[in-house]
């Protein structure tokens, strides 16, 4: 029994609707004592830990090897960066099989800026193809100024069987791990996008199992 749950009962939750955790006063404000979880206890602009691991100890922007900024071919220079914010009604792919939640979410789509849409002849609501050297998938275009030029945003993540061609954005992401913390690099994905004029061809159940 966690002390944070002290005083929280089913009856109280049913009566009040919600109940805050029993967090001690001294723990309610993170770092209230002015010390952080660094060797010095301070905000560190220069990180000795990073330096000892062979990384730049100062914050810096380093272009990715697949980035249009380091591209060696015209095809690569035309790529856009694909980010995958969480869907409103799924948790990653969890609950993506629930019909009512899919209806609320809408349909598998990708948001792009009007400038990028015009440059590629893409209309709002049109089926589009995203691809790179790892694979491809089909989504519906949503033209919006909520994303910057050069950026695509596709919610994460629709099940392949509920996607137009039986593929989702997992077909586009890399298996590489982040250099410093070993995390996933699925937000470092660069793709091409174009309008689709032919009927999508679904993939086999075996292929779906591999990438779902």
C-alpha cells in the first residue's frame, strides 16, 4: 500500500469524482530546495557527464544523417521531417482496435503546411503517399497552418488493418537508437510525400504482423 494513496477509497472517488494523491507538502514543488539531479546540483549548461561519454558538453544542434540539410541527392533534399504526436483517442497503438475510439479519432491522416501542399499538388482530404528507403504508407492529407513548412505530423498510431493500404507510419521509422540515452528515434524520420491517383493495394496479414 503506497502512502500516496492514504485516504483514497473507492467510495470517496465515487462521491467526489477525483482525489489528489497524498503528497507531502515538502514534495509538492519539484526542486523547491533549489537543487537539481546533476553532479553540481545546478542547471548545467556544460555537462561533464556528456563530455566523459564522448559527446559535446555544450548544447548544440547536429543535423541528422538523413536530414535534407546534409543530403547528397536532390531526392533527399526534398524530404520533409515527419513527427508523430500521440493520437487523441489511442495510447500509441493501444485501443486502436476499439471502433468507438476510431470513430472519434477520424481517419489516418497527415497534416502538412499549405506551402508544402501547393508545391506537391496536394489537395485537402486527398489520399497521399509517404515514403523513404524503409517503406511507405498511405494517409489522408490535412492542410493546416498548425504545422510549419517542412514538417509533417501524423498521429501515432493507427493499426495497419485500419489504414488505407494496410501500412502505418511504422513502415517509415528507423530502428536506430538515440546516441545519448538509447531511446527510440521515431521522431527523426524524413520522408517524401505525393498525391495518390490509383487505388491502394492492401498487404498480406503476414506483412502486417511483422510491422504492427
